[in-house]
C-alpha cells in the first residue's frame, strides 16, 4: 500500500482502482501516470495497492499458503453472497471451513514471524484474515481445540451483520461519519447476532463473538459498552481491530507498523494486554517488501522474516545507475543477528 501523495508516476497497480459503485476506473496492472494523480485524489482515494518491484528476491512467511487462503476467500464470498436474511442454515458450510482452518493453523511451524500485509477493503478477505489471526492467537495461548473451533466459526460469522446494512464502511472512520450513518453501521453486531441466535449448531460463545467483537475492555465499544471476560471475545476484538486498520474495513486504512503501534498504545486500555502481546510476537512489524533505511544510512528492502518480528532480514538496494536494475548479488543483513544495526525509518 502506498500513499497517493508519495507516488511519482510509473508505479504498477496491484489492485484495480474502483468507484464507490464498484466499477473499475483503472485496471490492475496499469502503470500510474502523473496525470492520473489529481483525479485519484479528487475521488477521495488516499492510498493504492502497488506491485512490489523486489518480489523475485523475497520469501514471505504467510499464515497459510496464499492459494489456500484465496480458496477460503472464494468460499466465504459465495456463502455470504448467497445468504438470505434469517436463514442461518445457509452458513452450515462454515463448519467445515472452520475445522479446516484450525487444522491449517495446527500445522503451522513456529519458526518465523508472520507476514501480514495491507490490502483493499474486501469484506470476504477481511473475514478470512480475522479468522486465521484469531485461531493463531488461540493456538499461542494453548486453548483447547474445541475452543479454537468455536473461535474459527465466530470469526467466519463475526461480520455477517454488515450484509444487512447499506452504509458505506470502506476506508472511512466511522467515528467521524454522519451520526445517522454511524447509528446504522453499529447495528450490524446486533443484526448479525439476532440472525444466528436460534441456530443450535453454532456454539454460544461463537454467537457472543458476533455480538461483542466491537466491545472494548474500557467499555468504550458497542453495542452495549461492556467489558467481556471471555478469552474468545477478547481475541476477536484485537484481531478484528488490527485487520480492519490494515484493510480499511470500518476504518481508515493504515500500515501494519502503524496498526501495531496503535494497538500497543491501547494495550490494557481498550484491548486485553496479553492478546496484544501475543499478536505482536507473531506478526512481522515490517512485512516482506517494506523498504527501510538502516542506521548505516543504507536503503534496504525486507526480503524475509526471523524469529524476531521487529528484526527482519533485509537486502541492500544496490541499483545499477545505467540499467536501473537491482544487483541480485547485493548483500543481505539479518537484523536479528546484526544487533548493532537499527531501523532508522520506513519508506
């Protein structure tokens, strides 16, 4: 994700630019021209998904294989789009997906920090990512498998209520929206819970996650401004808030670094401190593809992760002045080992 104000022209779109009506304005793969930038900003678009020019040198460590994740997104999209209000049995297929996700996370090795990147405000991808992160945190907390299954099911269902409202919730701060729109938006937790309340195949705690995923421990959340003690609710509150910030679902989209920084400042205030700690232990602060300047004044790009989520492996950007291509023999620095090198700033 790149700020529109920081684009210089020539960047390649990794995702299409769409209008509010979801019509494609500029397709994926288009090279951004400088002339496009005023138009893009006039549409209220402040950031774009840009292709990574260093992809050939990178080895990201995802929660699960991207092909498998995309298949989950496709399944979730189909199920949610075919759902009819007050027909909770439409979601029985989620039982199989929830079980599969728990097994996927069980098979995940614990060796390196997880790459989680900013992405566009897609409800279905958001749903899958919140579920994956929630089950991962539950695994780190050594919760029983039956609890992890209930968390997976609650994650898959947590935002079903957004299908019942018409208010725009993409890449906007709902706290600054028109009060009537904010009121309508906040009903989605209650609408989702009520739609699932009588389904006897959904665990009660999963239903409670639907209702309470926007509650906060300082009672500043909604819909009931209560402090939940159930670990399942505390987990999804953190994971949903984090994923919302990096996707622009119900929030202004921001970077992984800034989202983590926000959560750290809210640990023990709005969110459970232990859950924040576990998230910060597993999510890479600098995702693969992030360009950073080191304390040696070297421009580098993150190419892989280490066991330390704050100290990745970076490749020095040695660009040939004639060909403008990256020297593939440029040195790599393991910042988990090179303790004397610090990260000065993120580009």
